[in-house]
């Protein structure tokens, strides 16, 4: 993934994050929601910015929260021109490394049961299904997943 830089996301990026989210999700988060998430204790985020081997500008995002020994991926998205290039795995790996460095020993996430590409990514990254939330995404089930954060086994694509 040459030409991609991962930059820390802050409150100043709430509008940008909301715009990226709107491109990727049917029920996007607003700029106010993004700001609320980033203001939570333990919340962090990264914005992938590309140039070179793809269109310049924002390429993806990940937001997570670490509290005590647990962490959760709150949202992750890759804009369409950047998909299937390993960016999702790179964003996920960076969030897992940061969560482990913050003291988390496990990380959770959820994905819509009909989101095959996301579920495949999480499977490659050693997440295991631990639950199902019926109808969570407007009638679509949410697959709840978890993995341990052994720093030696975190992908660094």
C-alpha cells in the first residue's frame, strides 16, 4: 500500500469522517456523531490518505475505543476506489496495535451478516464470531466478533 499515509483523526475531522461514512454506509453517522465518538474517553481514529497508486485524498477510516483491557472497533470504512487493495487490513491492524499498546487484551467488532467482504477481512484477521444481534442493521443481523490482541499476531499489511 505505497502512497497511503495513516493520520490521526481528531474533532476537526468530524465533517470529513461523516462524508466518508456516507459514501460507504446506507445509515451513515453524522458529523455530530463522529465528534461525539472522538470525544469519548479512550476513543481514537485514523484517516487513510492516498496519493500515487490511486486517487489523491481520503481513502479510508477506522475509529476504535479502548477501555481498560478491552477495545472495540466502532467503525471502519474504505472508499470504493481503494477497496480490495489491503487498506482495510492495514487500518484494522493499526487500530489493533494501538489498542494493544493502550493495554487492551481483546478487541470486539460487529458487521452486517450480509457484508461478505467485511466478514472475510475479519476472518483473515483471526476474529471469531461470538454472537449475533438479530435485525440490528435495519432488519439485517449483526455478527459480533472478537479476537485476542497478541501483538505478535497482529496484521501489519
